């Protein structure tokens, strides 16, 4: 099985932990410390929230400023339209900002927000009956 590790720079691991914890995410203590939070999305999907100085150690060049441009869109699936709306409501209550308006395509519904550092998070529900087998 492959795993996906998304690495995101954050200004404050403590603030990001509180924010994403309010959305219901858990953290793997084995891979977390004062400068890193290992946020578990699913068994094989982890978001590494790294304070800027720690993140800088993994890259060359500058850290992108999400206020000036978007370096990534993180999109998570939801089990229902209601879960999409509930997740965005939790995010806004925890300090997120709205990003794009909701998109309703009938068979697919999504909404989005900016986290505390300006990274875009999209939450999308797709009707399983609309997904064609390959």
C-alpha cells in the first residue's frame, strides 16, 4: 500500500493543531513535536503541518505566500452534502475564511475554505451512482 504525505508550511503548529482538531482530525504523536504536527486524514493519508523554519529545511528557495497565490488545492471527499456543509461550518467557527462559493453540479457538491495560513481546503461529495466504473 502506498501512503500520501502532504507537507504544508504553517506559522504556528499549536494554532494549526487546534484548528484541525476542531474539524475532527487526529494527530500521530509519534511523528509530531513542537514544530511538526502529523495530522491523520485516513490510514494512508497524512498531512504534515510544519512550522516555517522546519519546512524551509526541506526545500530550496522561498516558501510560497498563499496570500499572493495558491500553491496547492487540498481536496477531501465527504460522505454527503450535509458533511460538506458541516465541515465548512466547523472550519469557519474555528477561524477559517470562506474561499469560493459552493459549487452544485447535481451529482457533485463542494465547498471550500482557507485555513489559518491561507491554504485552500475543498470538501466534495459525489453521488456514488454517478461514478462510472472504469
